[in-house]
C-alpha cells in the first residue's frame, strides 16, 4: 500500500509538470524561469501509449488554441535548433518569453477545463436512474404478486372455498411480503440520498472553478490538485488497486468526488471471473432490470457467460450428468442460434470433442483455453462501463495523452544527442532541455507513441479564397486559370463550374 501511494505521489509530481493539468510549481519567480528539476531517479511511469481516439485529438486541438501554449511551443521547438546564434538569442530572451507565455495562458477557459469532467456528473445521474429503475422493478414485482394473491383469496373466501384461518394466514404472508418491500425501498432511498450527496459535492466542486478567472488565482492551485487526485483515484480504481484508491480519497477528503463503491463492485466481479467463477457476473446481469437494459444495448455478455457455463459442463463431463450440458444448451444457447450462429454451432461440435483431443482443432482448443476467462473479464468491464456511460479508458490516460501530445515536438524523439534527456554542458541547451517535459527522462518514453498536435506542414493550398458559390481555391491557381481563360484582371473563373466572378466578391478563408 505504502509503495503504491509513493508511486502515485511521484507520478503526480511529473504529471503536474504538464501544463495541461495544472500550472507548474509556482514557488517563486526563480521557478518560473527554471521549472522544477525532474529527478532522473524518480519512478518511470511505464505503460504503452495506445493510439488516441478522436476524443483525445479533439481535446488536444481545442487546447492548442490557447496563446500561451503556442509561445511555449515556439520555445520548445527552438531548443532543438542547431543554429548557435539562435540558441544565444533564445537564452537571452528565455525568461521574457516564458513570462509572456505565462501571462497569455493564465486566463482560465472554463469550458475547456471541464472537458474531462463529464463523467464526474454523469455517473451519479446514471446510478440514480439505475436505482430508481431497480426500486420500480421491486415494487411492480411484489405489488403484482400481492394483488394476485389478494384477488384469489377474496374470490375463494366469498365462495367459501377457503377457511377463515387460511385467509388470515394468507393475509399475514402478504403483510410480510409488503414489509420486505418496505425494507428494500428503505435501502433504495438511502442509496438515493447518498448519490444526491455525491452530486451536490460535485456540482459545488465544479462551480468553484467558475469563481476563478486566472490560473494565477491562489485557489486554482488547490482546485487543480483536487482534480489530479480525482484522476489518480479513478486510475487506481480501474487498475484494481481499490484499497489504495480508497486510502488516497480518504486522505485528500475527496470521497464524494470519486466512485469507489461502483468500481469496487466492478472489480470484485471481474476478479471472480478471472478466478473462474461465473455466478457473480450472472447475478449482476440479471439483477433488477439490468437484463432489460443489457438487451437494449445489444450486449452479448449474458450469452457469453452462459456459453462459458456450457463449456465448463462439457469439460467436466465425468462429473456432470450426461443430459445436463444438453439441457443447459437447450435453455440458454439454442434460443439465440439466429443471433450467434457460429457460437451455437461450435457448442454443438464441442460435445464430440474431449478437452484432451481439442488441441488438434483450433476452434475447440480456443474454447477450452483458460484465456477465455480474461476475455470474459474484459467483456464484463466494457459492458459495465458502457451501461454506466463511463469512458472505457482512465481519464488520466486521456489527460496525459493530450498533455504530452500538446508539448511534443518532432525533435523530442530525434536521434540528435542534444535532444536526449542527458544533461548537456552547453548552458543554453541544458536550460532548454530541462524545460522541455517531453525530453525529461520520465516522460520521454511515455510520449513516444502519442501523435504531434502541431502539424507544421499544411496540406491545404495557401491563400485560400472563397467564391460566392461556396467553393474555395488557392489564389495562385485562380489567377493562373483566369489568365488561361483570358479574363480581365479583376475577374476569376471557378475551376470546376466555370462560373466567372469579380475579385471583389472573393473572401479570404482562414482555417482554425
Ligand atoms: Zn523536447
């Protein structure tokens, strides 16, 4: 536990160096021109950077619109340039530019800041909906049962088919049943109150940000630290370190801002699947009206769990009754032969294939393989996340990926020795290298696979002009074509439609 917290502490230090997640250490003016030294002895956050999806790219793109970052980008690009004069100029202007960059980027863009925080508010709402649906399910189930019994007892008693004593007995059982419903509803109500408390705390946390207008605000540092702690807790929960996450949330007082209980339950079921037990996941699938919700989502989780049950029955055929596997298949698999024809076909074939002979046939070898448990655990995690509208990857990954992407320059991973993380003896270079977080020992490896957010090479024609018909062409091409068509000097011709327009009607196009 201590080791894990130590790692997260160290990791958080490195992450804070990324401007995206919060301002660098502002312990004084000196730290602005000499950002905190990144210890090479620190932990090496490892992990493969998967190719980011459109979500990350959009975040990166939006973030790049801030002026401060573009100033930093110029600076980071410059530190890889070979020209010595430029390096000297860079060295002289260094503090000035950084201060300028800080000034430009200090304005707080609330909307961009909260891009990652959608699940923070959404999860309690989803859980409230789920809670309400489950409560309604219980009321309807027991309500209709009691109504049926009452109707039957009343009819029987009027017709004299039932003794007075039996009527009393039935009434007692109905009361007991309704007491059960009341007990269940109390639990649902407590859960609802808990979720409301969560939602309230989260709204308050996000509203605090709207009271700040600059990252230089003293309160902002505390706020961004809380957000980082939230991201770290989310990461720990998703990686299965529930106890560490719990401790971290407790220590930082952010229990209402994180979803320990939800992930704890998810991790418990996931672990059961990894240990070869299906019951817990099946119970989750069929509890309340989750089954209905899963069907709406076209989820194959329940089918795959039943399929695995069948495989286990066939595998242990010495222990199970001969008809058991077949009965299971008839009940749970055959009704889905239209939806999952391949799986049902393989299930039939599996009966004739003993585990010891399956090695020869790939399909059956895979069905008997222990790797299926991992597949089921992953499928469960994925289904659980989509049922609760949770992002499938930790928010920390999204934040890190977009932060790394925004700061990465093409030279950061070049083979040029000066761009390596090793400290250089040239003062200007070592200063620049120590500033570039991507060139630091800790983050260099992590940033290896993220794309560059800056594309210096344009694929669009320069000087785009918009014609009144909505088409856009490069100025040079329009002029050339007008010349070829022997048009007067103040006229241009659409390259495709041949329409002729006056130059005054053209508008310049800016791509942002
Ligand atoms: Zn660099």
